[in-house]
C-alpha cells in the first residue's frame, strides 16, 4: 500500500480529517492537548495527512520553535513546553523560530505495523525542510515504556539492542531516521486531575494513598 502524504497548506480540504489515536483517556487531561487545535490552524504547512487510496490512515502535527541548536537548551518540560511555545510564538513577542518540533504522529489502529509511522516522520522532515528549517526535534513518548512504570526514563531511553539501536521501537524509528537521543524530560506531559476525573479516565477507585500504577486495556479490533 502506497502512502500519500499532503500538508494542509497544499490540501486545505483535508483539514477535518482525523484518525483515532488509541491513547488512554487520561492523556486528554493534559491542557496542552487543546493547543494542538490552535497549532492545526496556525501552521498548515507543518500539518500532515497520510492517505492510502484516498482513505486517511495517519495524521501528524509539527510546529516551529525557537532553539539555539544546543541540546541542553531544548525545552525542559518537553512536549508541554513545545506546544505552548508554538502557540505563543504565533502571537509575537518571542524569539524567532529557528527549528521545527514534531508534536504528534497518529496512525489508525487498523493500519499499524505497515511502516506508515516512519513514512509520516520522513514527510515531516521534508515539510520542515521546505519551510526553510534545518533542524527537527521531537519530544518522543516511547511506546513500550508503560510496560516498565518503575524504570527511570533515563535508563529506559538508554537501553539498546545488540545492534546498537534503541530497544524501544518508537525511539528506534527516530534513530533510524537520523535522530539522536539528547536527554529526557521528567516533567513532560504532566497530567493533573481531580479524583473524580482519574476514576472516570481509568476505572480505578484510588481508595489507597501512595503511588498507583495505572494500566489501560485496549481491545484490538
């Protein structure tokens, strides 16, 4: 199946195309998620829609940010920082954008495992280049980290296979595309909510104090 990727600048008729993220409900509790709607309209040349035979199977969002080019100067709060900076930057009064940050790549659940995520990442790099940027950064959420909730992110991100590539498949995709892991963001996508909200999001009762592991079951169609 051939993936055809368009930007909203080229295909504004695709602006309302969406695919199911399959993400746990509590992740929508991050206030920065609402800023993605603004990004969608502010930077059409960096919003991507992937289609196969006219059917939308993937979407991706990116946005320009100010960055010195030094790894230690990347936003310390990761995803939350980047999304907020992209929206504030569009309002003026901030440093001129010098790089593009990936924000999210979503592939429809029925079309995963076909290499479309890599295709969307490559298309994002190309879109950033066409927009005049040399650097693409990405606050990546490792896809299998939830299986090891008590392993530190630093340790997890540094883990490699025998071939030297990252153990996590999503990190591995980025490294294969030319990316370099520069560090971790302990406060990235910090989600707060009331007890009632967390009960609704997870189905857990949260009747005991202390740390609680949140597991989310996904039914595969």
